[in-house]
């Protein structure tokens, strides 16, 4: 099943942790609707603009999967409203280029420069919600003593 022209449901629900631990990571109908929205409002415009494949390093997470990976209890991944994009998998575009394109051209709820350096994040987290106004919140993730922190930009 495709969520958009260039994004399949399988790409968004794939999780090595879920497979390894026998965790069901299939979305509900409500989550599927949210996934189709972010796929068409955020992922597909990026894919069309750069015209290169873009990998999803983390998409939908069931509550059980989110607990297994020690994700945030309020993660939008669990609602089908967030994607982690990683250009490094295929190359031809950088994570910084993806981040800046989203920031300058698309509607989003949260956009996070995930770790990396000042020039290049390790990946880009983007969320989008159709249930309320998107906040257009810009954040940068960093670690202190192994614990993740977020700075508002």
C-alpha cells in the first residue's frame, strides 16, 4: 500500500526492533490517515523537489515499539504524525538541505535537527498534524552525558 506516490506503508512501519521482538507495528485506521497526510503534505513535496529517493529511518511506532526503543511518551511517531528522514542512506542530497527545504517551504508542527554537527544533522525529524494548527517549532537535538536535550531555535 502506498501512502503517497513515492512512499509505501512498509517503509514507514519497518522496524528491526519490532521484528526482533515480535512487536506488532501496524497502524490503526486513525494512524493510517495521519500517515497519509504527512506523506502527502511533507514527504512527497520533498521527494518531488529533490527528485531523489529519501529514506525513512523511523516512521510509525506502535506504543509497544515506542516503549521498546525508550521513545518519548508523547512521541508524534505513535500518532502517525512524524517521520525521521535520512538522506545519507541514498545520498545525492544532504540532511541539511532537507531540513532547510522543509523550514523554508512546507507546513510542519516540529522540525528537529537531530544531533550531528552545526553543518549537517544525522537525520531530520519532521511532524505534521491535521488535528490542530501546526506550531512550526524549530529544535536542535544534542546530548549531554548521554541524555538527549532539545534547544529551541
